[in-house]
């Protein structure tokens, strides 16, 4: 265990020592924020107001709380995966630079190295996401705060689950990458595609039926929906005071506060089970394939 901790510390120091890698990890949250300020906010506001009955006016603070909850849940849902792939490239870079060969001639076991890479990636990704969460809470406090004390623990659990999924997926995928071009290709693909797959850029409810069914098979989507549910819970509850229950339920569906699997609504408990269960399976596959690669070698 001491060896694993030392290797984990080494990987963490390398990550934060490389300022380019660290700031690259923050590109996705910045892009989402720019999109929100310049374009997405007006789209969300128009979508919200379009469904309001005539004569009902929504306070600006409530609009900001509703749309802000959507924004920060998108940022955290995407960052948990994109940051994981960015910070996990230490494993791939060790292969590219052949530094990993230095470990192979030492008594360090390959299984210990694999675990250390994973622990370091989990720590750095969680740290960046917690920083993003703190900024998000400050943003909501400034623009429109409707969270309750009950929501905060669930949000922390949601972030933990999303990071668990992101780091498990990154570990499994990037263990097969051994070139600089491969690292760039994987990071670019994940950064450009995952935001659409998990519904961060536009609601899943606006996708075509076939695409909605496809994204329901992506475990990370459930993490984003959980974040939506808890970040927007207070704002939707406030809207319920002036709107019929049927209308607020339609708002929940339209803005991804719930998710359907082949037309069956997935409960919050089942969403957690899918998120954590699938992440554990992917992590187990990472461990098994690491051992198989070792035997093959």
C-alpha cells in the first residue's frame, strides 16, 4: 500500500506541475460558461417562458435560479468526464516517453502501478470538480439561490458518482493508448462528443426518439440527470406554487430532471444504481484487462 501511495503522489505532482495540462482541464467549463452567457441562457429562458400560462409572471431571480441550475449541472456533468480524460494522460504519457520502462525493471508490480494511476486521476478530477462546484454555488448564490440543505449532500453524491464514472472510463480507455496522437484524438473526441451525449448542450427531451434511447444506455447521462434534479429542485418547487402540478411535471421532463428508459421513467434510486454500478463494472474491467495485458506481455 505504501508503494501505491508513493506512486499516486508522484502522479498527482506531475499533473499539477504541468500547468498546460491543468488549465486544459478547465477548458470545458469555460466553454460552457461562454456558451451560456452568449447564447444558451436566452434559449433556456425563452423555452421556460413559452410554456407559461398567460398572465403569470416569473421573477427574474427565479428565472436565474432555474436556468443557472441547468448551467452548473451541465458544467459538472461534463467536467467529471473530460477532466478525467485530461488528467489521466499521465499513464499514456509514461508509455509515450518510455518512462514506464523504468518502473518495469523495479520490484513495483504492474497492478500497483495501475491502481496508483487510477487513484491519482480520481483525486485530481474530484478536486477540480469540487472547485467547479464551489464556484457554481457562489454563482447561484449571486444570481438565484433556491437550493435547500437537503439538496447539498445529494449534489456532492452526484459529483462523486460522475467522477467515479469518468475516472473509471478514462482508465479503461486510455490504457490502450500509447502514442501522442492517440492521446490527442481520444481527448478531442471525448471533449467534443460527450457534452451532446449526456445532454449538457441541449435537453435530451429534444433529441430524436432513437437518440434518446441511445443516450439512455450511457451511464454518465444518469449522473447529469441527477445533478439536474437536485440543482433545479428548489426552483421547480417554487414554480409549483403558481403553476399547476401537470405543468411543472412537464417542465421536469422538458429540462431533463428525469430520464426514461424505453418510455419507462427511471427512479432516482435506480439512476444512482446505474451510475455507481456501471462505474464499478468499468473499473473492474480496467483491472482485469490490466492483468491480461500483463500476462500477455
